[in-house]
C-alpha cells in the first residue's frame, strides 16, 4: 500500500490510532500534510530549520493554507531553533501570499533552551503529533488522537514559546 494512502486511512480511522513510524523527508511530508488536514484550531511546530525537504512540498503548503481557510480562528505556531527568514522560506511565502499569514507566527528558540532537549515535533490541536527523538534525523513516531502524548508536547511547546523571541 502506498504510504500516503496508508497514513490517510490511519488519520481518518479510529482514534487513538495505531502508532505510525516514519524515517524519511517523504514520509514526514505525508504526516505533516495529514496533521494539517485533521487539525481544527492549532498546529504547533518545533523545528530546527523548518526543512524545505518537507515544508516546500506542494501538498504540505496546500494543506496548511486549506487548514487556515477551513477554520477562521485556526493558527500555525512555529518555533525554530535556527534562523528562518520568513521572506525567503517557500512555505512561509506561500502562507503569506494566501492572505492568511497573520495567522502564522514564527519565533526563534533561545540557544540556551535548545541545549536542554534533543527532539523536534509537530502537534495538531493537542490531540495528534509527530515526534522526532533526535532533531538530526527524520525518524519519528506519529499518533492521531493520542491526546495524552500530544498534550504533553503541547505543554512543552507552550513553555518554549513563552521564552522565545
């Protein structure tokens, strides 16, 4: 079965879903696309670089804008560990060009805080997540409707956001 079909079926199936693993930028893009597709209010992304290998894919950009259009109060929050230039990043340019850029915030994590953890993640509505144990690899675990794990990641995100610039 095609990975994108598999992930869509899992995301649309019973929640909590089975745990999915992914190990490549291609798989990461499919997961992020589905996090946007299933989200209703907020997607939070903690990333080292907002990888263009993932976020510059047409299906990811389309899913992000569709998410913002579907839900008038929806928001995307991005915390990046390295400098991401909003006017130069294709994903951010696409969201801004859609007229919905005011519902996407981008902040930078303090270097002193980056030193305290090794992971990256994305969380949708505090219910679904993609978690990379190492910020250096695309290896991740994913769950749709895993509210306990997703809520923990949301809490970590909010703590980092509160002290980011």
